[in-house]
C-alpha cells in the first residue's frame, strides 16, 4: 500500500511540475510573440496551471499527512497491544511469584510453630529433669532407708536425660530447617528484585 501511495504522489507531483513547466513555456512564447491576445492567453494559462499545480500539491501534501497519521495510529495501536500483553505477562509473573512467596511463608510459619512446640517440649523436659534431679537429691539424703527408691529415680533420670537429648536434637534440627527456609526465601526475593521488569 505504501508503494501505491508513493506512485500516486509521484504522478501528482509530475503532473504539477509538467503544468508549471508548460505555463513557463507558454509565458515565454507569449513574451516572444508579444501580441495582446497571446499575452492574455499565456497569462490565463499560467494562472490556471499554477492554481491546478498548487491544488495538486496541496492534495498530495494533505494525503501524505493523512497517511502519516494513519501509520502513526497503527503503530500506536500495535504498541498499545504489546503493552497490554506485557502488562498481562508481568501480572501473571507477579501472581506466580506471590504464590511462591506465600507458600514459602506458610512453610516457614509451620517450621516456626514446630520450633516453638519443640522449645515448649524442651522446657517441659528440663522441668521434668530438674524435678527428677531434686527427687534424686532428696532420695540421696535418705540413702540408707530408701535404696530401692534411689535406683528407681536413677532409672527415671536416665529416661529424662534421653528425652532431653532427643528434644535438643529435634530443636537443633528444627532450627536448621528454619534457617534453611529463611535463606531460601531471602534468595527467592533477591532473585525477584534482580529480574528485569
């Protein structure tokens, strides 16, 4: 379509140029002949050719401006569609990343709850250990009369110590998992911020 526009414009400009050259030749012929009817005819022809040429060039310029405006409108429309598509892609990406972050946050919250539960269990176990130690101390003072009770308390103390070690191991493992998840979430957020928009 652009090629046919250029061809049409070239024809208009060629016709206008031909009219102007012809008007100049007729005017020159009128001057050479120097008769009043010839001068009047040459002048009238020159004026009409000038008006027609001006009109052709004005139409050509107006058409050119309309074509440019149409082309700019097409480009703006294509850019608008591209911007809408990109915006939708960005929204989808943001939603996907938001879902991932929410999932990570939920996992972190679960691990934090597990850690709190492990700390509560550890505190209870420590209380039990302290109670058992107090009991052992009391039974040790009365060693002569309660040897069988002391043996029982020692067995209870061993169980409590094992439970304490298991609780401390669970706490250490839970803390390591929480630290790993927090580091993973931090790296994911950093990658999101480093991605180009």
